[in-house]
């Protein structure tokens, strides 16, 4: 059974993340979405449970997704779950520098491969931090996130 890991903070999950998870799910038997437990909890907008609920709702149409939390090194989590590869979306060249470093470090630590998937062009500018900022000031995020996430952002910011 082939297992892919899609790791991230997902604070909140965007349509860009969903695009990568969906496309990854076509290539692997199972996709484990690994949500990092942020040690600086105060910096997160959404709690772990909220992030998990939003991810579950956005991926409900896919049959082979599991959502898990992790702390510490991603490679340890990958080993525990028998993952065959880490899959990362690349939006632009600017992502590549750091992602390459992490991929090479993860390979050095545990001989696990990282596969880079180009983000669909319509999502190349999209990030959770920009979504948070737009939503915070009442901007329209309907083209950027799933309706369930839009609703959660509205509740968070009262807009
Ligand atoms: O959504 P993000 O915040 O860009 O996700 C980053 C994440 C969680 C994938 C990355 O920070 C990570 O893998 N952290 C785990 C700690 C770790 O393994 N560090 C060494 C990587 S070389």
C-alpha cells in the first residue's frame, strides 16, 4: 500500500492545499494529511481541532484521506506511519529554495523522498497567511477557500 504525507500548518486550509491533496490522492493508495501541532499556540488563528474539522470537510469527497497531527520531526512521523513519500506543493521559484533544503535534510535523516507538485496556476499566489489577512479586514475570500472555511473565518473575525 502506498502512502503519501502532505504536511503543513493548514491555518486555515486553502483551495491551494486541497488541490495538492486531491491530485496526490490520485497517485497514492492513501494520503495522510499531517497537521503540525504548533508549539507557539498563540500564533495560530485556528485550534488544532478546528483545522482538522475544516480539512475533513474539504476532503470529504475523497475516499483515501486521513488527517493526523504531529509534533517534532516530520521524518519520525513519516516512519511511524509507513509513508513512502512526502508531497509538497510548489507555488513559485521562491518556495523552491527552502523546500529543497527541507527535502534534502529529510532525505539525509531518513532516506525519505519528497515529491514536488506544481500548484495549479490559479492558486499560485495563495497562502494561509494572506487568507487570514484578507479575512481579518473583511475582504472576500470565497475564491480562495472552501465555503466551510469561509464560514469559520467569518465567525472568527465577526465579519
Ligand atoms: O504549512 P507550513 O507551515 O509551510 O508547513 C511547514 C511544515 C510543517 C511542513 C514544516 O515546518 C515541517 O516539516 N516541520 C516539522 C519539523 C521538521 O521536521 N523539521 C525539519 C525539516 S528539514
